[in-house]
C-alpha cells in the first residue's frame, strides 16, 4: 500500500515535472497561433523543441549532481520559483522566434533539476514492493503536461490567446511550492536494503539505457509537438485535435501505472517490459501512415500507450539498480531522453515540410524498433552474466 507521505511526494513529483515541461508543449499545442504571429514554420517549431530538449540534455547531469548534493527539497523550491518566472516572462516578452527560443532554453535548464529531485525523494520514501507502480505514476508528469497543453487549446488559447495559457501555467508552477514538505522525514520504506529485482546496471548498461531512451523519445517529440497539427491536417477541428492530445496523454498515464502494477505483482525487473513497449510502439507508429478518421484516433491512443508508455518503467529500472545515487544515475538516462527529444524535432520538422506527417510516423517507428533492439541486448547481456 502507498502511504500518505509517499502519495504526497508522488503528487509533488508529477506536478513538478508537469509545470516544468509546460513551455515546450504549450508551444506545440498552440503553434497554429504562435507560428503565424512570430513567423515560424514547421522546421522552426522543430528547432524550438530541439533547443529545449538539447539544453535539458546538457543541464540534466549537472543538475542531477547538484540535487544529490543539496537535497531534493531545496531543488524543488528553486524549480518552482524559476519555472513560474520563465513562463510569466514568456507570456509578456516573447515577441520573436529568437526571444521565444531564449525563454524555452531557460525553461529547459530549470527542467533539468525536476526529475532528479523527484526521483531522489521517491527513492528514499518508497516501499520497494510498490516501486514500479510509484515510478509509473510519477512519470505521469510529461503526459500530464501534454494533457494540459491539449486542454489549453479549447479552454484558453482559442478564446484568450496563447500568451494567456503561459500566464495560467506560471500561476500553477508557483502553487506547486505549497506541496513541498517543510522538513525531511525519516526514511520508512527501507528501499536500499532490498535486493535488486532485475538487471544490475554498470556504466555501460546505464549508457545503453540512455541510448534506448533517446530513441524512444522520438515518440514523445512526435506526439507532443506535431500531433495537433497532424490531426488538423487529417481534417479534424482545432478543438478536436487538442482533445485528442489530451485523451492520448491520459491513456499514456494510465498505461504507465498499469505497467508498473504488473511489474510489481510479478516482482520482476523492467528490461523485458521495455523491449515489449518499444516493439509495440514501433508497430503502432508504422500503422499510422496513411490513417485518418477513427482509425487515426484509435492508433494515436495506442501509440500513446505503447510508444510513450515506457518512461516510468525505465526510471524504476535505473533506481532499482542504483539506489544510493538515484538522482545522479537517473539524470544520465534522462540526458539520453533529452538528446533524443532535442535531435529529432529538426529531422521531423524537415520531414513534415518535404514529405508530410506520414514520414514522421515512419521515422518514429524505426527509432522505437532500434530502441527495442538495445533493450533486448541489455537483457541478454545481463542474463549471460548471471549464467
């Protein structure tokens, strides 16, 4: 059973990541307004997304070591204040593509500390029997962010403009401060005393998971940045496209929780599950090519569940293996996510301009297939070690 204290930290971790990633996903969801106003095309959107995630890839390992040193509560406080300030500044002062890029890069530097802080807090206060479930719930943060960004389209953006959505998000980031505990509690869960469930992660396997995460991040980029535009391109209304992103994000959250519960019931490691999710996502994204209508909607929902259902399981795998350095170790794999999410928007934006959105789905399918191969190799390598 998840204790009240762990539940509070879970909610805090989810909201911390959600508010920290709002800037980049708000840009993607409201691009139909931002693009014409600031003179930005699909490639420009890809470059803006790349700027956010590549900056995060640089800041994440540095932030992870800083969080490990100063503690998760102080890091969370800094994150809340800085996130609110950056989003409020974006709402007021983003008047060109260059200024918007600068604000996104500042937001990315702030985001680099969010995941290590949340992971460190949960690693210290989580019952190991429920660890995969807890980290599955914790990774509701980014799909929660895309869910809010999708809802912002019909609720705020269409009626009040995209700047208003950034102002509202700044207020939400400031309110998250209220959930941060005033003092550290004693560790009750004893996570570190339990044996590992799955693959022991030395440096090379940790880097391997970072590579797999980078490949899998192409799905997050495609869904978070281009889905609304792609849905509109198939004939959906702007409101319908925004709602589809919200529904898909909710399904991704549900998938992460269900996967975590399944792994906890079996008391298993996470590498095999990563292989299955990556493989299922590859098949689904390949099927999206040429789809429209209800087939498109259903496949998008499945794509969210598979191609973007793995981050919680990935973090559990890392924290389970390297519990004493949860913040620093998870930040290495998170850097892989950011490299993938930062490098692919440029490629995907160019593909959209030249071949259309079907090319995006093909590229993502190939990347997920490669990620499944990496996960399979790590699993076999560890099995050979045990033998």
